[in-house]
């Protein structure tokens, strides 16, 4: 919903550009470059596989006795997963999940490999043009540091929400 609203607001502010057929090409409209698609699919598949494995490990780490005890109480399978297994699995999954999200931020710099002009490649071009390597590297480091700190704060908040009420055992 938030993405749809943002897309609509940006369209109303910046205007919609409809594609039109010209003599030899299609002018206007939105387009996705092959480099961007390669980066998007590569990062999506790699990160989603890692996140799925993190959650699978979290679910497998919940003792079988928890399942059996909830079943003995007469809970349905949906209730067992929702109220017993998922909260325990989430407590185990959040710390490596935070690390994976920070990896995603850093792995986005691999866009240089497929030729997509991201922050790192633009920084490299700037260094080649003006020779001010230190300033450009500080800017790149600042951007990645800010993104990773935001991710760390959000994941620490989530970890505190998930682990509240535990007695440290």
C-alpha cells in the first residue's frame, strides 16, 4: 500500500509520461535497463535464498517438544505455528537477519560488475575526472555507514520487541 501510494504521489508530482510510438522507436514511458534487471534479480534471488535459510534454521531450532505440548493443549496447526513456534523462531532468526540485510546493502555495490551506474561506479568516475579520491571515498563510506546504521537501529528495535519478556534463559 505504501509503495503504491508513493508511486501515485510521485506520478502526480512529476507527471506521468506515456510511451508513444514514433517512426523508429518508442519515446517516453518508463524503462528498465538490462543492467538494473541483472542487479535486481541477482540480489533478490541471493538474498531471498539466504533469508529463507535463516528462517528455516530458526523453525528447525524450536524443540519438537514445543510442537507436542501445543498439540496436547488442543491447538490447531495454525495456532501452534502462530503462537508457539513463530515467536521462538523469530527470536533466533533476527540477529542473522540483521546481518543479511546489511550484506544486501553492501552487495549492492556489485552493480559495477554488470555495468549499472551505482554510487561506487559514479564515485570511481568522479575520482578519474578530478583526482579527489579521499573526498569521494569518504562520501561513499558515509552513505554505506548511514544505511547500515539505519538497518542496525531498525533490527535492534525489532530484536528488542521480539525478545521482550524473556528472562535471559
